C-alpha cells in the first residue's frame, strides 16, 4: 500500500473497474488518464467550484458482484486549480484505513467510507442526474421509473405529474441524445406541469443539446421574457449545448436586457456559461455589470472563475485593464485585500 499514491491506483489495486465523472459544474465523463493527471496535480481540474474539484466515482468488480458502488469526492485546489497533494494523500489514508488494500476483504462495508472532509452528498436532483448519466456511460438500462415518466410527458393531461419520480424525469432527459427522446421532449415539455419542466430542464444541463433542441428552448423562453424562473431553467438546460452561436447570442441578449441586474441570472451565466466570457467584449460587459450589482459577489465569482483553466487567462487579464470602472477597481482592491488577510 505504501506504493499507492492516487485514488486511481487504489481502485486498480483493488481489482475494480471504475469510471470518473466531473460534477463541478454539471456532470461530465472524465477519462481515466485525465483524472489521474488531475489527482497528481499535473493538470488543473477542468470545472472547479468553490475552490474544489468535485468528482463522482463509480466502481465495481465483475468477478465479485454485480453491484456498483459510488464515491462522491471533493478535492481542495490551490489558486491555479491544481489538487493539493497533501489533502489527496490524506483522503487515500482514510480509504486504506477504512477498507484496507482490497475492497473485497471488507464486503460488509461495500465500499462505503467513514465521514470525512473529502466526501459530499449530492442533492436529490444531482443524485438522479448522476444515476442517469452514469447508467448511460456504463451501458446500463434506465431506471424502473423511466416508463412512467415517458407516459406522463407524452400525455401530460392524462396523468398526475405528482406520481412521476424525479429519477424517471432524469432518465427522460438522458434520452435527449436519441432522436425519439429529443422529439418527445421538444414536443411536450412545455405542456407539462411547471415542476416537471423545472426538473427536466435542470437535468438537460448534463447533455450536449443539438441546435434544434437548443433553439426551441430559447424560442420558448423568449415568448415568456418576463418569467425569471423559466429564464433560469433555460440557462441551465443550455449548459452543454453544442449550438454555441445561438447560445452565445442568447447570453448576449440577456446581458443587454433588464435581466442583467438580477444576481441569480448573473450567477447562472458564470456557473454554466463561463466559456462565453472568453470573448473580451462579453467579459467586459458581464464583469462591469456584476461589479455594479454587488462588489463582494463579483469578487467571489472572480475568485471562482479564475480557477477554470479555459478562462483563467481572460480573468487574469481583467487586472491589467487600463479603463476599469470605479466599481470594478473596488472589486480588484477587495480581492487583493482579502488575499493579504
């Protein structure tokens, strides 16, 4: 065990097959080498949040059991978004103390770990979404709740939405990757109860929506422009859309509207659409507006965004802007004063 220096090595040593998902800002599959690089601090966590990398790890042994076990792990990151090795090593020590070198030596534990500062419990929505996403990656069928959810969404007037399980709704969202699933969702989504719309659109954030689905979501939101809740659900649903041109135009439209004063909307843009902030014009409009809304909120979001590898250069560039507003200058001052404390 002294030779094991990563979670990946532990799982391989325990003779399990495993798959890792990044859960920092929606759920995305990570290949094994990338996760190992992140663990070893040779690569920054791609989607950090709150100074941590957030991961869901599914593991199983075909020889020993059909059961799949899950660890939800959060690893602290340094200012560059790299895993702090000492904390990763501490988590490894907790694993080995709790389970030993081989998972099968402690079958009663079933891979469960004692409470520790490096694990987290997702909320109900995240758990349902993780189950659906991971089942798809592992080529497992949807849950037992899928059929009832399909029946409701296909004929929402004929069924009681309260009898539809959240897991079933998440499974329907996963079907958006198929033509029939995408057609079902776009044909009937906006006929369902608001509670179902919210859950389904929230689940869609974990999938690369195509141009057709993305455009229909945007068109519907534009028809109800005053509905802030729908706007938030739409922003979430479009998180991984591959229709970059139309989503960027939608983000720009929001920034040009009265909604650019709503903290929740601005937070969602940072949390789910940070990639569009690589455009300096968009970034300037966004960060200057945010500075006017709330200096402390702006500073907190800056600290969060600057750890995302894809936009770190753009965020660092803000400090060098010569024409910063007074409000943004205060934000930068707040950041540096916080670092000195």
